[in-house]
C-alpha cells in the first residue's frame, strides 16, 4: 500500500482524535452523538471505530460503512475495505487482534486484492477492585445487559473494565492472498450460548513481519 495513503489517513485522524480517552467521557460522547454501541463493555474499540467513522467519513474521503459480504460489514472503504480496531497494552497482553470473519476477509481480498486494518494501540488503566467503573456504566445504561444476565446465570466472573486508554501509535496492517495463510483464527470451534457455531475470525499479529505494516507514533 502506498505510504502516502496511510500517511494521509493518519494525518486526518489526528486532526480530531484525542490521545487520551477517559472511559466515562468517551461513553457519554458516544451516547450523545448517536453511536449505538455506547453500552458495550469494550468501549475503547467502539469509541475508536466511531471516531474513525466521523473523521474519515468527512467530505466523502472514506465510504462509511465499507462493503458487506453476507452478514459481515467492513467499517470503511477507501480503494479497499478497512476495519478499525483498538488494541490495549498491559502486563500479560499479546500482540494479536481479532478482526473480521475469515470467509468475508477472503471474499474482500478476492475482490480488491487486499484488506486493511487500522489499529489504535495504547496503554490502559483498569477498574478498581470494587468495580466502580462497572457500577457507573451499569447505572448509566439504566439496566443490566442481556450479556451480563447471561454471564450471571452461568456463574462466570466479570472481566475488569478498562477505565482509560492512552493512545501511543496507530498501526496499518494489510493482508493479501499470500499472507492470509499466516493469520491466526479466533472463535473457531466456539459456540454461542444458544448453541449456534460462531463465525471464525481472522486474528492478526501486529508484530508479525510477514505482513505489510506502517506504524505511526502519536505525539503526546
């Protein structure tokens, strides 16, 4: 991919994308500006996606959303299809990021030759031991989500919520037909609570030199 394109995308993003994302402020912003995903536990990824849609969709630079293959829709399109992801850095984290469905990524590659992933990478802080952030989010939503009710019914423990995200770099990673085989797989063999098999997703490794990557460090 031409570096002039990735540079332009990065420059446009940094005109409107904050470098520090407070969890409560970000969730309020999404709700107040019509983002339907403000209730989601993994708010940082949805906040980045929403900001990409707003900034890159301005003046028709990106088509928002991108192409749809079956039930799967890419986040944006600019010559090729892109997905927007956020990746958290913390002790014990990996460099792998789950993306879109394997079949749909393959179809997009067959049509355009390559797919792109724009990944916001940053350090995060987590909720305190009392779950104060989770309690605030539950109250702000006004009800317990179906996902949370299902978790309680299963007796599973609740994951600690992220309370902030400090943007450090934006990584552009591209997958074509030659490198698709070097991606991992996420959710393969897994089933939803209703027993329906989950759609396997492409897992990209941000540290894998097999892929074309462009890394832009964010100035604080």
